[in-house]
């Protein structure tokens, strides 16, 4: 569900709105160059800092050639975490050059170099962006998702397997075998079988705080147009339902073979409350503040069967997906079934109905890229790489966080490039764009990517994907 196009849109928005508002009042444009010089001097003395120096040359100086030299050195000789960071940087540079296959190889190598490191999540996010570019890229992603083994960062594992599942969906259509898609999404940990019923109210968001049949502390059963439905990709929705009425329930019995620590991952509908065994784990309300597109919280579940219930309004997003991701990054041990009756309860909750809340985490995800980037910024508020990582971790999922992070990253990297270097890079990008246009005119263009292409060309042409 994430889209690379957001990168350029947010960068442009940051530029237009004056990104310097997040910078220190004493910060000057030359500070970016000084930060880069200090990072490169430190890397010349300590080879372990080469990957960071390469990234800062890419972000601040807009010098992919110089950055690539340092990143290649780090990718060959660094620790696993340093190699992953360097390979992710090389992937970004490759995509800026519209080399989607090369970018995919670098991002896959980053995941494989340090699968439990937070940078694995960055690489997996970028692979999800690249999915669908070309058959070659899809083959690479599908193979990497199939080969991924525990231990791995749970977010990285989920995102990489989602990319593979999207590829599997297209292959299932081509082969006429829906089991291919079904099994791929089951491996992600997606809840696929539900009993859905409703509507139970009429005033949409105004009824979120109203007690409805399955909101009592004791289990209850309701029967309002309820039916069992299968969603192979877990994307639950009622697109063809009449528009009258609102607030629906969806319930599923999920069986966990091993149990343990999981991330419950909720995406889609902005007005939704997710419950596990009657306990509210995430409650989303889009007013007065916008809901993130996706939210997660760590939970601990015993082996066996558990009841998942979603109570949602179609007023702010018609569809939702709920996924249980294993903390060790392994293939999901989840299977789901639609119960015979629409039943449930609201036995425990950290907030009242119609309020925003999340249950306290049952364990800590130390490979969370957003938390890692935020910690880096706490230690060093002027860290341009940390600001960029924070923006990338939230982009497409949480617009409020990503807007602020993009503003900060632009402010921390502004003024770092030489005009002649920028002119040379721009001419190279324009030449690449001309080649893309020429290839599109004769129907031979198959792939494009990179923030600069979006900025220069205004849009990303998909071309012929055969």
C-alpha cells in the first residue's frame, strides 16, 4: 500500500512550505557542509563510519558518485549492520538512476546482510515500493521473500513478504490458481476469513461512541445481515454494499500454532477498533486528528484459538486489513476461520468507545526503524541521516510524522551541494528522462524510479510491463 510517489510529493511540499521552520534558529546553510566534512574526516580515520559518510554525501552534497565510492567500501568490509546501511544507500542511488533491478538487488542484499537490524525495514520498504516495476524485479522480490528465514526484524519480514504476496497475486491470476495468492498472504500473517455483519448505526462517525450490540462487557451475539466472507489478501471491505447505514462488525477465529510475541498490524479504515479476545488493542478515530494509515502494537498470545473483532465505520476508509506478525520474523503460524455466529464483547479497554488509544506494548520491538531514527535524533537533533530515516519509516503510513520529518531532513541537508555539481546531475537526470520518453513512444520502456525522476518528470510512467 505504500507508494514511492509520496517521496517527491512530500519533498516538494516541504520546499514550498519553507522547511527551515524545523531547523535551529542559529542554523546556517553552510552548517550542512560542515557536518558532511566532519563525517568524512571521521570516516577517513575510522572505516566503520564509511557507510554513514557515504549516506551524508548522497543526502547533503547530492553527489551519488562520491557517495557510491564510500558505500561500496563499507559494503565490502563493514560489519553486517554497516554493510546493510551501505547496501541500502547503493539501492537508493541505483533507483535514482532508474535501475530498478539493480536497486532491488542492493535492497535484498541489505536485508540478507543484517536481517535483524532496523535498516532491514528500510530495505524492505523500498522493495515494496519497487514491486510491480518489471517481471525481473518481481522475480527477485518473490525469491527473496521465499528465502527469508527467522530470525528477522518483524516489520522487515512482514513488508518483504507483502511484496512477495503482491507478486503472487498477479501470478495466481495468470495461472488461474487462487491458492498461490492465498498461501502467500497467509505466510504474511493476514487474517483472511471473517464473518461480517451490519450496519448497526446510521450516523457514521457520530455513532462511534454509542454502545452497540457487541460492545458490552459480556459476550453477545448479533444477527444483522451477517455472512461469512473470504478475503485472500486480507483487505476486508464492503464496496458493493448500499451506502445507507454504517458501523459494522467483522469477527474471525484465528488459530496460532506456536503462540508467543506478535505485532498486531492494522491498516486502512481510519475509524476502527480492533480487539483480541474482547480486549481493545488499537482504537482509531479520524477526528479531531488524522489517523495514521497503519498502526502496530506488540502483543503476547498463547497457542490456540483467539477471537479477533473489528468494529469499523466506512466513513473514513471503506477497507481494512489486520495482520499478526511473528516477532522472530518467521513465516506466520496463523490460520483463520469465520465463526458460525457474529459474536463478541468489549471486556477490557484502555479508553472509552469512540476514543483514540492503544494497549500498552507487551514487548519491545528493538528493530523498529521509526523508534531507532527517533532515538538517533534525540541524541543528535541535527543528524540529517536520522531525519531521512524517520521520514522514510513513516512515509505512506503516518502523514503527520512524515511531513515533519521531511521538513527536518530538507532543512538539515539544504545548502550542501555545489551549484556546478547540481547542474551536472540535473543534466544527467534530464538525459535519462529524454531516453525514457523516447522508449515510451516506441513502447519499449519497462521501468523507472527515483525521487529525481519524479521531480523532473512530474510523474512516473509505468510503460509496458510485459
